C-alpha cells in the first residue's frame, strides 16, 4: 500500500517500549518521519536504529513528560529539528494500581502528572503546529491521538486513580475535539484493553501478583494491535474523523 504518511512528521510519547514503540515503527512504515520521546535514551536509540534500518527517519527526544517544560519541550524540539508537526500520539502513561486507602501519595502524583497533566501540556504545545499542518499539503489535516484505556470508560475498585486519569483523558479529548475539528485538527481517543507490555511491571509486587491472577490465561492484545488501530485513525481521508476506538482482547469481558 502507498505510504499514506509520507512527508509528514509524527511525535510519539512513551516510545521506548510497548504500544509507543510499536506505534513509532508503524507510523514510520506508513511513511512518517517520527520523533520518539521518553526517558530511557538507550531504548530510544535502539528504536531509532531500527527505524533507520527500515529506511525511515527518526529523531530521539529524551524527555520526562510529567515535567511541564519538558512536555512542551519535546514538541518544540520536534518542530525545531524536523520543521513541522502533523501527528501527535500522546501515549506515555503509567498504571499504578491498588486501593486508594493504601496507595502511596507519590504514585498518585506520578499518574496525575504524567497521564493527565503531561498529556494536556503536550497537546497544548502541539496545537499551533497541528493547526498550521492542517492548512498545508500533503494532507491538509492533522491528528492528535490520545491513548486512554478501557479504564477510561469503566471504573473498577483497585484502579481509582488510574481510572480518574483516563476518564480525564476522555473528557479532555472530547472537549478539545469540539474546539479544533472545524480547523481539520482531528482529536481521537484510543482505548485498549489488556495489552502485553511492561505496564504492570512498575507496580508493587503484591499488586503485580493480584493483577496477573485476575487476568489468568487471557490472551492479551499485542502492542502491534494497538499500533494498527492508531495507524488506521491517522491514515483516514481528510473528511473522516475516527473519534474513538475501543479495542479489547476477544476474551476480555
Ligand atoms: P509501557 O510501560 O511498555 O510503556 C510506557 C511508556 O511510557 C514507556 O515508553 C515509558 O518510557 C513512557 N513513560 C513512562 N513515564 C514517563 C515519563 N515520565 N515521561 C515520558 N515517558 C514516560 O506500557 P504500555 O505500552 O502498555 O503503555 C502505553 C500507554 O497505553 C499508557 O498510556 C497506558 O496507560 C496505555 N494502556 C495500556 C494498556 C495495557 O494493558 N498495556 C491498556 C490500556 C491502555 P520511559 O520509562 O523510558 O520514560
């Protein structure tokens, strides 16, 4: 298939593993030049090598998205180095689970600062550039894709703060969509169910064990399945906006 994203620039946050890594590779295969942002430079360097080996261009942007200046900075670095910004995938996120009464305040702050505030700061910094890309060839449309979760639709005991951040992402995305869609900046929400990534590994050991028990022998999504959904969203023709994609493993209830 023709490379539908050629001559475009995409920024993917949280690109050093999991869904972000698969998405960066997919968007590069679709023809985009990809700025890949996260904190682990060695993982980003490795990914950039893979993208270049496949014949595409990549820019490594080391940034902690939970810091307001660095969140805006990864947008400015992308535009400064690559000249434009057509697509942003706000994917960086952490899922730290457990009952509210026992959750360390630091975990609460970390999720709010990254999953919600970081996503908002990246989005705000990207808006002028997306607006201007939406006026320009080759596509005359721009995309802001926010990675939420099934947890952004359905709240469950043991995930209250994560639920709050992802429900917040949903509300933010819909309101922003209404603000900018007439300018051909499409705001989309992608809501995966369980995906096999490193996400759970940042939890306290007892939480990891409980979550693994809950998932049982469920056959999870692969990161590529979500990358496919994101690629579908951003390769639609100019008059089509896919506002929301909920994608679960078939066996997930
Ligand atoms: P991973 O843990 O594999 O990836 C998370 C990414 O976020 C990493 O690249 C990590 O990079 C980055 N990240 C974490 N903290 C920061 C930070 N402070 N600044 C910048 N980047 C950061 O998990 P997933 O791929 O699963 O998660 C990606 C998104 O998908 C998240 O938003 C998550 O909530 C969502 N999601 C995941 C599901 C799943 O089951 N896996 C289900 C539904 C949604 P680094 O550590 O190098 O900074």
